[in-house]
C-alpha cells in the first residue's frame, strides 16, 4: 500500500514537472531581455489578476492617475489579463484606446470617465452638427440651418451628405485613430486622445525603436494628461474658419510651395498649403493656450446638444476684462469638475476667490484679477477695458469682437461641382467611391471683417440686438446637375457666416473703419465718398468688384449700397446684415467723421447723445440726404 502511494506521488511530481515545462515553452520567447518582468507571473490590481506586467513591467511615462500598478493595463487596452501566452493575452486588445468606437469599454467605463464620454458624444466636436445642418440647408435638403445632426449618421445618397463625405467629414472626434503616433498637423479625430495624448522625446524614441524592430517592445508610454497644447487643436481648426492658424498669425494663400521657397514670412504646412504671416492674436503673443480660455465644458461638451458653435461657447471677453469688482465665488462653490482639474494640476483653491466661478480666473490677495495659465501656471494680469468700451449709449449693442478683431480670413468667387468621371475618398468609410465633389477656390483675403446683427430673444421675449463680425461663408455657385442627373441651373448663394476669427488686437478699430468703410457695412471692397453741397451731402459707393449676374451685387458684397437683402443672407436664422435705417445711422456718423477726428470732443459727445450733437451743428456741417 505504501509502495502504491509512493508511486502515485512520484508520478504526480513528474506530471507537475512536465506541466511547468510545457508552460515555460508556451511563453513568448521573443520577450526582450531588457524587460525585467517575470513572464507567467500575474499581479493583483484592483482585486483582479493582471499578467501584462510580466512582460511590460518596466514601462514608464505614465501620469500618477494612469499608473498600471494602480489601475492595471486592461482598463484601457482590454485583452485577456489572465492569459500568459502572448497571443491569448493580446486577444481582443485595443491598441489605441479612447476612440469613440471603444470609449465605453475603455476611457468611458463607469469606474473612469463615463459621464464625460456621454458629454463628448453630444458635443459639436463629435457631431459636427452645425456643419451638417448648414450644408444640407445650402444644398436645399432642409429648410433651416438649425437642428441637431451627427456626422456619423449622414448617408451616401444625397448630394449634401456625399459632399461632406468627400471634403469635410474627417474633422471630428469620431474619426478613428488606428496607430500609435503623436498628435500633429495632420491629425484628425482619435476621441479622448485627440486632446490628451502627449509624446515626449523619450516616448517618441521608444515608439520609433519599436517600429524599426518589433522585438524591442516600447519602454516609455506616452502620457495621458491635461496638458492640452495648441498643437492638439491645430489638425482640425486649421481648416474651415482656420482659427488655429489665425490665432498664431498665419493666413492661408493660394500660393504654391515653390513660389515662396526660402522667403521669410511664409509657412508651409505638412499638407502643402502655404500661409502668409499676419499679426497674431494678442492672447497668443501673451503666451495663452487655447484651453486657457476654453473650458472643459465647452471643449468636451456640457451634455446639451447645440446647433452651432457660438451656442456652445460660454466664455465671454467680459469674464476676464471688466471694470469694478466682478462677482466671485469661494472654492467650496465651484463645480466638482473644476475641483478635480485643480487637484490634478496641483492648484490650491481653499481661501481663494474665483471670478464668475471660473477656476483659472482669480483675484489675488490684494484684489488684482489674473488668469492662471493651465499648462504653465503663469499669472497673466487682466487689464480692464477702455472707458469707451463700457460706456452705455451708441455702442451698447457692440460686441467686443466688432472692434477688436484685427483681421479675418475671407474668400469670394468659389464654385462647387460634382464630377461623376472621378473617384473620391470617402472620409467616413475610408475607401474610394465613384464620383467626386470638387471645390474651386476664388480669392483669399485677410482684412477687417464685415459687421452685422445677431438677434436673440431675451427672458422677457424682447429681441436683443448685438453687432458682431461676419465673413463671406459662401459666395459661391453650386452645380448639382451631374449628381442629380437633371438639367438644372447652378444654385447661387450669398451667405455670410458669424466669425470667431481669434485675431484679437489690444487696440480697437477706428471710428472711420466702421462708419465710412464699405467692407464693414457689407457693401464689399471699394470707395465710399461723401459729397457735400452746402448744408446737405450724399454718399456714393464705387465698388472694386464687378457685379455678379446672379443678383446684381458686387462679387464680394453682403448687401447692396443702402439696400435691404433680397434673399436669405446668412448661414444662421437669427442673423442679418444692417437694415437701410441702420446703414443710414452709421453713415450719418461717417459724414461727421469727414471733418471731426475720432477722439475729438464733438465725436466723444456724439457717443452719448448724437441727436443732441446734430442739433448744435455749425453752418459748415452737412447732413446726409438719402
């Protein structure tokens, strides 16, 4: 009996040895020697075994909140954390987490950032709602430029949707990032890591080594953190409104790279576009990043669905630039997300006062307001607006941008047509498709924007009027005949769009640049002359551009001289150019400015009581007649 027991024990030991041998042979023998982890050894993290650290145990580069020793690897990359064979461990692994296709299994789980994932899903940076709706409106496929739409849901049968698929649909967060790489000029999408991915020199060198030799597993992981730099915004926001390039002082041209080779004052982007140097935004010159002004609720969304970008942006100039003492809140009154961000950035908050409840706009102990740069920690003083800016009266409805936008990118004379004989690359399906929408560009300008009116309904249902900046969003012809297969005339559009040009200057526009400048009033480029005959005078406009045969207006105009618009004039339903009555009031002041300087006593008094100034005119003054 004892002999049988000894025999069974011996065979058990032999079987155990064979099992260990088999297990060791099953291990990935390509694991580099420089990884000191122990293959086949799991580590308990958050109550679960993880085998990843057996091979990747020496990887560095993580922020504290994303340390694998605290949260593991599989919450981000999935895979099989209980397997010790490489292929089995990597089964169903997500190489690039944070894409919207996997966000609810990675970054957006209930244990991590689930609330933010849902907000991002509804944000304009994911949906491109305004782009989709305005495009469909222009193509005549919906009656209004408003309403919520999502770029992922657009079809392949309509002219408007295929136009977006061919030309516009890559600039949204749902665009899949498929390979490890740093964010650059040509980056599009990537979900969470579109903003939060950071490659330093070591992480980049580690990635390049792995790309050269797959046996050299990366040793430095790119950081996932809050250090969102302007380069993260650049890939998408150097297109369309071009606010990233504007902000840094670059204006797109129609020049070719070989035309400017070696010349100073030009910049060649990686996609081949040539930009000319212009005055940068004063905030860029001061060293402010995009996220210093734009909050997490704006960038990632606040959970609400918005039709257009101006509806989603909540930050206003007056949140930083104000006269007197602004409303402030103590730290305990801040929202939870602001407190979390401050903690992650190491910013103390107890005992401090926050202007308008914005965590990086604060009052110093001596009562001086400053903006705390989120990435650098630098304190930026916040100068009060000039007295004329806060003075009520003639300019009460003027937005800050109306005076302080130094230039805006503009183009006229564009033509869009469909070519059934060509192939296009579908930016959503990532494949070539028959037929192609092409845009033929007109002239590019970098000049002061046009002014117009935005009307909002107040709480009391009264119409509130704001004067803001606009650019010719679409002065173009649209030929759909080859797409529809029907003989039809090309559609002509003269639509101006609200402009957030991000070219702020500390000094505002001169009075003349608004009151006697035809481009500002919507007439287009040219010359405005005031001809005085005794006590009366008349304005005359001489356009620089020829009239367009479609509507008889100069090619770059928004409205005719002293005319009402003849059709829908904007890409927004609550926007319009100046009415004839408003044009007349503006030009009446322009007549006075023919002799009186901006800062003269009479013009300063006119800001308060223009009608009273008119009653006291001298015999040399002339009143415009219409």
